[in-house]
C-alpha cells in the first residue's frame, strides 16, 4: 500500500531530523559533509574496498563481507551523530542478500553431501545476518530489521526507520543499505530485476551507506548537531506516482538527487515545482549498485550539511515502486 510519513506529526510531537551519514565504497569512507561532494569526485568502480582496515579484527572475525561493509558505514554515521547509544535501532536494506555465499553453500551440499554443510557459514546466509552482525558489533539493542525491496532497498530502509521513530518504537535509528559485488547478481539477477531504466555499461561495485534518523527532542537532549531536517517522505506501489502530494521547494537553493539516471524519474518530476531543479546522479560516479538509494540519501544529507544546497528531493524508483524524500536545512 501507499504510505506517507509526515515528520511534523511524530509520536512525541517533534519533527524528524538527521544527525549523521556515511558512505563506504570505492571512493573510501566518507563522513557526513564529505558525502555531499561524492557526486563531484571521480571514482574507479573497480577499486578495491577494504573494510578490515576500519574494523577491530577480533570483534569482526565472524562477520561476512556484507556485515563488514555495513559495520564500517554504520559506525562512521553514528560517530558523526555523536556516538553509539545502546537503544539505537538499525534497518539495513539489501536487494538479494548473500546469493554468492548461498550458492556456494548449496553446491557443496550437492557435491559432497549434507555432512559438508558448515554450521558456521549458515547464519551468514539469511537476509537478516548483516543487521544482526552489525548490531552486535556496535552494541546496538534497539529494533533491528532487514529490508529487501529490489533496487529501492535503501529507500525502503530509510522509510522504515522514519516510521519506527515516528511511532515511538525507537528515539534513534540508523538506516542504510549494504550491497557487496556479486557474480550471480551481475550475470543473472541484475537482468531479471533491473530498475526501470537499466544502467548500460556501468560496473557494479561494493557499497554501503548509513543515515542516522531521530526525533528533534532526542537530538537536542544529546546535544547532537542536526545536519538535515526530514520535511516529507512518500512511498507508492504500482504505476501511479504520488506527485500531487509532493511538497514544493521552499525559498533557497534546491536540487534533485537520483540514484541513477531514469526516464521514469523525469516523468515523475514533470509538472512538479522540482522539474526545473538541477539533477545529481550517483551511479555516474560510483557505478551501479542496488544500494545506491541509500547512497543518494546520504549525498542529499551531505549536501545540506556542507552548505552546498538548502533543500533536496531524493527520488528512488524500481519496478512497480517508488520513494520520494524531501530534506531541508535545520
């Protein structure tokens, strides 16, 4: 069903704000303000991404690659937000989960029998594994959810985080997406479940992104810096985008940030006050990934936090689904 989160009507009567963001990928580990310059940085999608350089080796020894990528991004976003709090929740999106690991696990069983199945590997195959691992690694005891919504999994995670905070289920939640490179995704799933406008010729890359959402009350209580304000959040299913409900840009500079260049996005924007705003596209810099929606949200936060713009519409589309988030200055 279509859903809307109105930040001005939270459980505590306070608007929702963002206090930190991070992106980890081929361009390195970027904190809140640096995320704002991501679309201006040339990047090599084939560059190695080494999460181990940012992690405690002993505590991270049981984490698979997705969890390691996620832990790096979430830890940095929380650091920018003012540090880790045990009550913090976590929602991470992933379009397909650990498909390469699952395939290798099943091949071993078919080739060598059920006794060859590794009990140590199996927990890393379930979709919620990265969320659980990152929560344990960082000591987070709030709500923890895994989200799968094709190429808009990052947007879906952000929407879920907004709703958890708005309903009073947690005062602070980290939302994001984790997508390691995958041969099976590259060769099979990317073609079957491509976004509305496939990005021909773009290399897929490792990426993780995280955004910290909380009530303004909680941010002020902690003395945290509010880096962006959530003005509107919309979600829809099916063919009808909810453009008539999209709020207009307020006075000041305004931008539209897209995960990838998309004719569908241009159709959604046509006839809205946002249609004349400049576009910034993340895939052109980072390469293709089903986690680009979370990256685009982090970029939007970073551009506001660093003073590059005053307000941003982040628009994310996949087959039969869409999300729109309007963020502004504090």
